[in-house]
C-alpha cells in the first residue's frame, strides 16, 4: 500500500528545524514518522481508519526496526554514553508498536486518539528530548562519518542511503513530507 500523503490532504503535523537532531540521515528518518502521523490523522478524518491503521502500523513496525537499529549502531560505534538508556526507550516504543499491530491484526484495535497521541508523544518526547541528547556527539558529524565503521543492520540501508545522498527520500519525496 502506498502511504504517501495524498494531494489535498491536510498535514496536521509539519517538520520544523527545531526537531533536527543534527544528523541528516536521522532527521530524514524522523520526517518519515511525521508523514505516518499525518496519515493516521487523515485516516481518522476521511473515514478510512481501518485500512490506514493497519498499513501505517506495518510501516511503523518496519520503521522502528530500521531506524532504531541504525541509531543504536551509530551511537555504539561513536561510544555514546547514553546508549543503554536510549536503547531501553527504543525497546518500549518497539513493544508498543508491536502490541498495537497484534491488536489491529486480531481486530481488537481501531484507529483512535490513543494511537495518534502515542506517535505524537514519540515525536515530542523521544525526538525532542532523548534523541536531542545524542546531538552533542553525533550532531557534528557528516552522514558518512556517522555511518563509517559499522555495517548497516538492514539490506535496504545502502539503497536508502544512496537515495538520501542524491537528495531524494526513498520513501516519500520532500514535498510530500513537508506538506
């Protein structure tokens, strides 16, 4: 399923430079989270919440595995002292996404304010507080330096990284992310 924001959709949550963690790769990944949050909101508004919820939760589950693995690997390689606490927070977010997905697949969950608030809190608390804490270590490094010396945990990483280097987001275009 294509999870791009559709023409005419209202982006309730827009990326702002204040959300930047100083690492372009991770900022681009965080923009994807904004897009997913807007899709949940659009699904609630349009009456397509059941279809949208499952698709977004599947994508969110993939997102957390890829993004968290990449963040944690970069933090470990660069000896970030807050890695253990950061990983614990990631584990809680992973568990919540997997719980939502299981409930959705069992027909026990509908798109509601609780899910939108979960993702919104993720943006405002995790990114704005926890992720910002690694900025002082990783934020001054280029993408190449952040990625240097560690093997990406996912096969798709090289393809995504190449697209990002060319100024293209592999999931969504910049215009769609910033709507």
